[in-house]
C-alpha cells in the first residue's frame, strides 16, 4: 500500500481571540493521530496557524486527506478553510474532529466526508486507508493510554518555535462542572498512563526541544494523588531537570506530602479553576468546592513555594457588579500570582449551554466570540455591556502598570535582603517568569480592547430584555 499524504490543520480563532496571540501550543490529539499515521507509513504534516504565526492559504493544503481539528472558538475558521479546500482541491477527503465536531457535528455536515466524534486513535487508520466509509464515525475511548505511540513532535511545522513542551499523561476528570465540555468528550472516568510511560513520554519530548519547560495538558493532573506522588518520585529518581506546571483543583491542598514532592520534582506553579468567591455560584456551577477550600488551597500551595494561576468565571447568575469588584479584591488580598477573569461562556454540549439556550438568553451563536473574553449571553443582574466592562476592568486593575512596577520594586528589595541573609526560601514569589507574564498581560488586554471595539459597540446597543 502506498502511503497517503495527510495534513492536520489546527486553525486559529477569530482575530478578536487574544489567546491566539498569547498562547502558541498545539492540540495533542493531532499529534497522537499524526504519529500513528506516520508510523504506519503515511506522509503527515501538522499545521497549527498559531504556532506558524500566520493564517495559511488553502493552496498550502494539498493532500490526499485533510484532517481539521476544531474547538468551538475556531469552528468558523475550520469551516471556512474546509470549504475553500473543497473548492481548490475537490479530490481531497476532509475529516473533521475535535471537541466541537464531537458535540455539534451538524456544523460540519455540509463539507466533511467524515465527522469523528470522541477519541479518534482507534479509527484514524481505518479512515485514512479507506476501510471506514461512514459519514459519522464514533471513536471509542482509549482504554490503555500506554498503548499510544510516543509523540513525534517534528510533524508540526515550525515546532522549534514552541518554548513550552506539551505533555498529556491522563484523560478524563471525575468531576462534572456544568460549564465544562471536556468531560463530554473524554468522560468522567480518570484514565492515566503508567508512571513508567509518563517518564518515557517526558524523555521523548525533551529530545525535540531546547527548553526544559513542560506544561501538562491533563484536565486534572492530581486526580489520583497516589499516582502523582509516584510520578514526582520517579521524576526525581530519574534526575529529569524539568520546570513544569499543571492544571489541578483546590483539593491539592489536602495532600501536603504530594505538594512537597511536586515542588522537589520541578513544579513551579499550578493552574486552578477557582471560578468564584461565592458559595452559591460554586454550587450552581457544580464545582464541588467552597470559598474556604479556595482560601486554604492558596495558603498551602504558597507554603510549598509554587505559584498560582487562578482562573475565575464572571457572570454566573448570582454575580453582581459588586461581587465582581469583590473578586478582584480577593485576588489582590490573597496574593494570587497571575489571574484570568473569564466571562462565563456557555459552550455547546454543556449543561450551562442547554440552560441558557432553553431560557433564550444566548445573544447569538457566532462561535468566534465563545472564547471567555466576550459576553455571549444575558446576565441576570447586569447588562451584557456592564459584564463586559467589568471583566476588562478586573484585568486592567490586576495587571496595572502601577502594580507591576510595585511588584518589581518589592522583588528587587527582597532579592537583595535574601542575598544578604543567604535565605532564598521565598525566591519563587519573585521569579522573573511571573513578572514577565504580568507585563505581557497588559499588552494582551490592550490588544483585546482594540480588536473588540465593534463587539463592545454591539453589546452597548442591545435593548433591555422585555
């Protein structure tokens, strides 16, 4: 059998999506699928428009098969590119997959030869080699993640531009937050690689890059605390000199032995979805945590010298302009290192979306703006424009030039003091990377407001709901 030429396309979102500007990381699904095909003798190329730093032309996508991986925020771009490729190269087979096609397959019915829902590792060879011919193909969850191949990162065009290594050692999350689309695709059963396989994954990834900065894509890296302790012990034992971050939950504070091991193994910080400082909002979001849990987590994580990127969600039905202002004060008073103030976004396939849709509160279904930075629904206690302004103001105040300058002066003072005392236990609190992120955030918010002027005008022009 002659190998097929296959291109995986990971489109950029709209130009108003600031995360395309700030985050240049690939989806690991395309990498696993591409590696499977490459190992089977097919010619594979993965194009991520954010990593390339430009939007590609359809004339660059000549291949036997074009696989388009889509999130909700770039679904419009995915459709646009597929339709153009269909016009330019009518003989190319087009396969749509990813989270958005899994949850809204009808969005891709008019142009895709195949739509894959769920995990595609078990069906990708059959699709490319023509043994699977159905229009809609339901992928099964990978039961044993150790059976997946070690990723070939060189399949990504421009992969050397990446300064963070993406690794995913588990899938699924046992929790069931009402706003999360991930569990609809990967399920609530936590599936993890063995510790030995994750170590092999890390060693393999380090061969491709000059950096040692690793980001674990796992939706809940510490879902199994025993496994986390074993993994960090293995990283230390194998002397892997990596600096890594991971996504986790507030219950990380329940296991201080695990936190100590994470820090010793090179964990510099964690990303946590705090979401709200209202117990009523947390309950409505099915978050399975309380405000006191959040406060304790911040204290304990900082005790073990790791930074915190706190993610908050603004606009839940219990939110008011006053509660949003209190959320900003909370982040400052509790010295959270970096923060995202995301507008609550009802993503298709979630219970939150179904609720908003049934109540006729969605402003539109233009997926370009379903990015957490644009209000796409009618809040209960304020207008859409007021919520939009409140979220931007939170960013501006948290990442204000005055705060960044003051933080830098404090850092300089403490570095000098600690050097004189030869006591560097708190060095994590003034690491340069955090300060760089804070300064970059000012540029990102400035860019967002410039790019979104027309959308702000649209929100301001909305009439009150009768």
